[in-house]
C-alpha cells in the first residue's frame, strides 16, 4: 500500500519548482494528481512527465471564477478531493514593478502579491472544504515561507502575505475541527529552496554559482534545499500518517529559523 494510494489531489502552481516536485511525489505514492498553473505550456509538459495518474488544468489561484469552474469539473469527474496543496506563490520581484521596501512600496505591486499568495490560498481553502466533505480523510497543505515567520525588509508584501497564510491555515484547521469535517489543514515554511523562483535574485551566468554559495553560507546546514525536501514534508501532511496533526507549521529550511537571521538579500 503506497502512502496516498487512491487519493485525489490538486496541486496549484505545479508547472515547476516545489509544486511539480510535490505532484510527482504524490503520484508516485499512489494519488491521482491534478496539476494546475497559469503557465499552461509548461504545465501540460510537466503533467506528461509525472509518472502515474495525472492531468493538467489551467487555474489562476487569484481568480474565484476559475476556482469555481475547476471545482465543478472535479466534483463531476471525481466526486470529491482528498488533498489540496496550495503552493502557487510569487515574490513580486518579476511579476510586479515594485518597489517592495516598506518606505517606498508600490500599492499595486502589494495587492498583486497578496492576491496571489494570500487570496489564492484563501480561495484554495474555500473550494477545498467544499470538495473535501465527501472524503474519508482529507488534508489541506498551505505553502507559506520562512518569510511568514520573520521579516524581509526588501520584500514586505511577500512576507506579509506569507504570515497571513500561516495564520489562515490555523483558522481553517480549527474551523474544520469545530464543524466535525474530515479535513486537516497545516502550513509548510520552506526557506532557501533552489527553484526558478530564485532566478530573479541570483541571476544567470558565472555569478550564479557564487550567489548560491553565498546563500548557502547563511543556512545552518550550509546548502540550499531542493524541491524534494519540501515535497516529502507535504507528502507526510497529505497522507493519513499525519491524521492527528492539524494547525501546525512545519519548517523546511536547513535550520534558518532555529535562530539565524540570514536574509535572502545578504
Ligand atoms: N523556493 C523557495 O526558496 C521558497 C521559500 C519559501 C516559500 N516558497 C514558496 O513555495 C511556493 C513554490 O515556490 P517555487 O520556489 O517552486 O516557485 P516557482 O516560481 O519556481 O514556481 C511557482 C509556480 O507558481 C505558478 N504561479 C504563479 N502565479 C500563479 C497564479 N496566480 N496561479 C497559479 N499558479 C501561479 C508559476 O507559474 C510557477 O509555475 C511558493 O508559494 C513560494 O512562495 C518557496
């Protein structure tokens, strides 16, 4: 028996990076995985690379009408959901004009980051709850960040949105418990995981390796993490192995939050 055998899972922002690693691991452990993203070309390709049962569906997590349409389709096709990984997120460095420091911040950029990172997760939880009541045992996993627990002077919208995700996850966990729903909700807090999200910060070419080394030097374990490091945490929280776990925050950060004040901009 694999760890999430026969469960139906939805992963947002699954075209690449951490979301794709989670989708691949869930599928390899027996789940049917719906990968979703706004990057449809890459998303379709990534879904084909997933060994196991999977399909790709377009979903902009910030748009409620798209959640409603996908939820209707999932209900019709599968009847319910067992696992939702609310993973899609942006720093805003590439997607908005900024600036992102607290003194000069651009409010349109602030709103765009919150619409994706926070409202996207709130909508993900809303539609997950609707689809999970018919599950025997369901789990929502929200991908927050180390930046949801400590401040980031150069990325205040990102840090604020991720802090709100941390708190919202606990409200959802308690709400579902109070209602007697078979739904748990937890947050994961990655830090310094090498994915395409870092490209805007570490650049290309010869300086890339030096930049990665500099970031790793500030991590207590002295390496950047991999998407699989986060995927294994998501697998645990998604599976019934964590059936007594709700409302927790799980740090996957090489020890950064144990006390170091390393910041990505260093
Ligand atoms: N990489 C890290 O070090 C790190 C650290 C802390 C938290 N995180 C969080 O982990 C999650 C995944 O990050 P990653 O590093 O894999 O990033 P990534 O940029 O490599 O991948 C993010 C994916 O989300 C998709 N996306 C962006 N906006 C979307 C939207 N509105 N709707 C649907 N999909 C959308 C992108 O197309 C992309 O495929 C994010 O929430 C991020 O904030 C990452």
